[in-house]
C-alpha cells in the first residue's frame, strides 16, 4: 500500500515538473510580447513626429517661396528688403537641411522591425539614433544662437538701450531653452527612453 502511495506521489510530482517549464515558457512569451508591443508603440510615435516634421518643413518651404516672390513688391526700403532676404535665405537653408535630416531619421526609424530583427540589432539601431539626436540638439543650439543674432540685427536691437538689449537676449535664451526642452526631453527622449528600457528588458529575458 505504501509503495502504491509512493508511486502516486512521484507521478503527481512528475506532472507538476512537466507543467512548470510550460508555464515558464508561457510567461516568458507574454513578457517578450509586452515589451515588443511597448517598443513598437514608441517607434510608431517617433516616426509620427518625424513625419509631421517633414510635412511642416515642406509647407514652410512653399510658404517662404510665395513670400519671396511677393516681398520685393511689398517692401520699398532696399535695406530692409536685403535684411529680410538674408534672414529668409538662412531659414530656407535651415529647412532644407532639416528636411534631409528628418527624412533620413524617419527612414531609419521606419526600418526598425522589433518583431523581425534580433534584439541586439534593434538596440544597436536605437543607440545610433540616440547619438544622432545628441548631434541634432547641439546643431539646434548653434542654429538658435545664429538665428537670434540675425533677428537681433534685422530688428535693429543693437541700437537699443543696454537694458532693452539685455531683456531681449534673456527672452531669446529663455524661449530657445523652453522650445528645445519640450521638443527633445518631453517628446523625442521620452519615446527613446521607453524603447531603450523595453529593449534592455528583452535582452535580459532572451539571455536567461
């Protein structure tokens, strides 16, 4: 009788041990799917932001083209017209370079396939993109200084009293810092950090 009970106990334990790997595999698959889903959503949001930037850039070029054609007839003062053309040319060059950069970034993000690529490859591509974003932030800061200088010159602030000049410069710095912070920290880096977090989790799961 004791032998039969022992056999039954061993049989029950064997069934539990057989079920355990299945349960672990199911939980593992669920975790992998969850992290991939979160990464895909953030990638989709990033591509949406970049696509919107490309559309805005194209629209800005068209508007500037129309303004450039009409402006010589509207501005009679030759000096003001020249200054305005210089600023518009600066902005146009900026938009063209920005469009090229955004299209390149958009294609890079769209090419990332979380479900098809190895986790290491996805991580490498995201790391590369984060490095690009750092370069972009530096370029934007340099551009902001140059543009503010041009606008400062165009509006003749250099002839204003020292106090007014200080207030204008402070306003430029505050406005630029706020825009850069919102665009990059609250939008781009928010999604990049989320992607990176989920990719790191996938790395840990896949190497267990």
